[in-house]
């Protein structure tokens, strides 16, 4: 008898006794699909196809009969294509990906918060993120953006062996920040430091620490310092902000 594969529509000859042993199950020699051979085919319609198939089938190979009985749930005609993920699975996977991205961003912000808080546009977002993970957000600070716009040193008019220093500093950052510690060093002709001192904000501003405020952006701050004269070996001095 002849049968037709319902998947690729290939027609081939099959032995009825072997078909009976396999409980009607056959495997297509062309597409390898397994199906029930319950559709005897008209040999006159596809004789050319059968002859071509017979010529290409080795003599020692069975023409596609399955030797054992295939359970119904494994039969080719009963199998339907199924999506790997259903709607719920896809939704859960998408949520997991989004949570992973958010966790990565929060972790990056946490470990780089000292530099990120210096960006005014990002600070409100970082503050919200920091509240979520219970972290302490440091105040933005960058002493490299504090400049000495003017300075002048001269002999103290009222005190012997003393100098008077007048200077102006400006915060060029886009954010407010704490007043820096000012370090003043005096050097001799060989570039060696012969005297130096560090001044805290309450010292060079002349106000109590409890009354200190932040340095506002682009706002000049003037101050005066009285120091002991380091002597005639002093030929230069240098300010630095800590």
C-alpha cells in the first residue's frame, strides 16, 4: 500500500504486515516526522513520485516503518508547537531583568556617590536612591575648584615682627561646599620650606565654628591673617587648600 506524509506530502510505499506490527505508526523517510498511516493513497496519482523514492531508497533500509509503538503524546501529528515562555514567564523574566538593571545602577551610585553628588542635576536622584538603601550621602566637596583670586602680604602696621596677609577666595564649583583649611608655607631662595601653618575656617574668617556656613558658588570671600614674620630668609610663600 502507499501512504502520504501529512507534513511534507511525500508519498511512499509501505508493507502492511510491518505497519500492523508498528500499530500503524510510520516515520517519513524525507522529513522524519512520525504519523499514523491511516490514509492509503491512490498509486496512479503519484506513481512518478513513488518510483523516484524507490530509486533513492537503499535495499537494506526499511522504507520508513517504525519498529515500536509510539505513545500518542509523542506522535508527530499530536505534537503542537509551544512557546518556550508563556505570558507570565515572559513578564516575570522582564521584571527580573529590570530589577537587575536597577540594582546595578544603585550599586554604581553607592560606590561613586562622592563624585556623583558634585553634579547638581544628579544629586536629587542620588538622595532618593540613598534613602532606599539607608546610606549617608556626603556633602559635595572639591577644593581644586576653590581659587585664590587675590593676595597681598605686607608688614603688620601695629605689631613688630609680624606680617599681615589679605586674600580673597572664590568657590568656582556649581555647588556649595565647606570652607577649606588653608595651608600657608614660606620658602627660602633654595625652595626649602622654612615656616608654615594651617588655618581653619573659623580662624581666618574670625567667626565661631557654630556660625560657619557653606561657600556659595562664585561668591568672593575676603579674609585677613596675622602671622609671625619668618625672617629675612623668606623669599616666597604659597597658599594651598585642604
